[in-house]
């Protein structure tokens, strides 16, 4: 806690809480916050967490984070009883939700759970009336295809999608397929999506392991958008593209090479809480 306080300083609208964890990826083990009518008390969803299919034990402290957050904030806590990470879903706030088959239908999360059953959970606990399924994730992604590396809503009907232009790159085919699906999809009201291409940075490796570097792992804050940067020629293209899509926010690039060595970036280490 003292280290965090020294880094953050005394900021009037920032409250620091000391919650023990096994890992830093708050997007995935943290709760999903819920909003609703003003007469309803605030709430959150406490999904189960198993470190992306049991890859990195122990994860008991991480799995307990949503309960601890509910205690600290006084929010009601809903427990669906299934495994789901926050980085696996992205919504437009109107009922449409993006996700991937590779992750949410993976046997290492919820063995035997069907697509229809998963969509029921997403409707019951996320308010999703329209689920948009993409296919596979990018190389090096240990999350089994989290959507926050692939495609993100930047408006009610506008989605940015990662694309790899080099046909020889291993990410070209799966990203091309995801882009193809998106261009044929609609929002919850039947309107076609506007799909904006977002480039991929060049391949980066740690030893022989390819790292899941993607500009889609940006974080949207109140007045800014923080965009991963990888010391790559495509960095500025990503900033310019997102800058046009967020005219009411300052779009800032920040070095993410150290974070992507840990197989994540800014969206992965954050989980926003709406004002109440």
C-alpha cells in the first residue's frame, strides 16, 4: 500500500485499497460493475476465475477479489457460478456484446456449457440482448482469444478491429476471419456495424515466445484514452485512427513493452467502476 501511495500521491478523488492478489490482471479477476435505474442500489458481478483455464496456479486470491471489492464498496454481489474473465467481453452499453468462441466456449473454463447457455448467462448478468461471436485470438495470447486484443466498441455501432496486412504472418488468417464476421454483423437493433481497421504492430518475442501485442488493448478513461505503444511504425497510425474515433477525449500513447512481456497491456490491468 505504501508503495502504491508513493507512486500515486495524494489525489483528492483517488482511494487506495489493499487487496492481496496472485497476479496483476484486474480486468480478468476483478468484478464486472453494473449500472441501472437510480432507485436500484449499485451492484457487481463476481464471476469465477481460474487463471485462464488453470494455466497459472495458485489463483485463490485473485478469485476472491470481487468479493473483497463488494465488501469495500457496499455493492450488491451477484455470483453466476461460471468462469468468465473481463477481458473476454466488450459491450456497447445498448445490449450488444462482443466475445470469442475460442475463449467463452473453451472446455478449460466451463466444460460442457453450450453457446446458448452462455448467451443466457450474458443476458442475465450483463444485460446482453445480442451476442456477437468472433472466432480465434492472436498468437502468443495465453487467454485463449480475449476480445480486448481483437475488437472493441468505440461507439454504439462502431467497432475497431485488429487486422494483420502481411499474409505470411500467423495472425493474418484469424484476424481476417474476425474482420469478415464483423462486417456482416449488426447491432441489437439490426443496424450494420461500422468496422474500422486497426493495424497490428510487428511481431515481438520474449525468447522464442511471440507476445500478444495489440493496439486494441487500449483503456478508455473519463477524459483520455490510453493506447499501447510498441516502438513500432504502426504506433502513430493506431493513435491517429483512435484519435478520430474519440474526438471528446485526449488519445495518449504510452509504452507497453514491459507490460506485454507479461502478456497484457493497459486494458488488462484496469477495471473501470461507473460513478454512482
